[in-house]
């Protein structure tokens, strides 16, 4: 269920991905009157969000939420909500509805129930989900051997979201408290888009395809499931 779309350069990749995403959002709204768009932070998808923000799409009928968030307030260093507000919820997309994941609670564990409730307002199956991948094989905030990972990777947990305490690493930096879509939540998508660039990530992706130890490389859980098609977009 993996479809690889590999491109020669980033411009071609982002042109094709913007087209693909636009069509999926339009189809959702044509068929069901509303769309859900789940987005990742990280540097890689920025050109996608900037392009989509300028597209003439039915944004007023689109709900946007994060795939994962650091447990920091909007405006603080590392806030994915801030990143999405600055790069996607702009221009034509400014009228989309944003569903927050960060609550006023002290920890992701304490905020989980409220976040879960908020995510239940999103149309499901999720129409469009953009995932990234880190050099450690994490996706969303499903970090290798993290606290909370076992239940987050349980495909039958019945929970859309999960609280994560990542092991501090060069990848996480100091912001190790996260809220994330769980594997169970990710599997409630019509399809998943995994967006990666560069040769290093291609090597990590290939290793993750061969790996079956999901706690060591959580993105492998996405690549090995048979429920939801995965579109892998890559360019150098
Ligand atoms: C985040 C993410 C995370 C990201 C990867 C890749 O909030 O940081 O959702 O899972 O997609 O870490 O990040 P880059 O695109 O910056 O390499």
C-alpha cells in the first residue's frame, strides 16, 4: 500500500504535491461538504503550505489541525501552531477553521482528554494528512522508545491522540513533551502523505521499510500497515 512519487528536484515535488493536495481537499468538499486537513510541523512542508495558502480552494469548509505539537504555547519557540498560522493559515487559507491541540493544562497527559475531544469534531476519515519523518525514524511525535509510545502505537487503542514524553535527543531538543495523533488516529485517514527530502532521509526511509521494530523506528508502523495507502513524496 506504499506508492512512491520520487522527483528530480524540490520544485517539481512541491508543484505535484500542491496539485494532489488541492484535488483531495476539493473532492472532499464536493462529496461531503467539509474537509479535514492534518498537518505536520518541521521545515520540509513549508513550501507546500505557502503554495496551498494561495490556492483558490473551499478553505471556509476546511478544518485544519496538527498531526503533532510540542507542549508550548502559541508564540513560544517550537510551537507548530505558530508555524501553521504563519505559513498556511494565510492569504486565501486564512478563513479555514483551526482546531487546536495544545490546551492550558500543565502537561500533554493532563490535556489529552480535551485534545481528543477537539479532534473528534474533525470530519473522519481524515481527508488529507501530511507526515514528515526525522533522521531517527520518528513521524508525527511518535519518537523512538518514548514514554507513552506503546499505547500510541496500539492500532486498537480507540484513541485519536496520545501524550508522549520523548527521550531527549539532538532531534527533539529540549521540547520533549508532545501531543500527537496516535497510530490508531493516523489509520483513520483516507490516505497518508509522507513528505521527505534529501538523500539522508531516503536512506532512513529505506531502513524503515526493512525494519519491523516499531518502537525503534515508529515510522515503520506506518509503512508496514495494510489499512491506509501511503503516498511517499521524495526529492533530493
Ligand atoms: C514536527 C513534526 C515532525 C517532523 C519531522 C521532520 O512537528 O517537527 O511533525 O514529525 O515532521 O521531525 O521534520 P523536518 O521536516 O524539519 O525534517
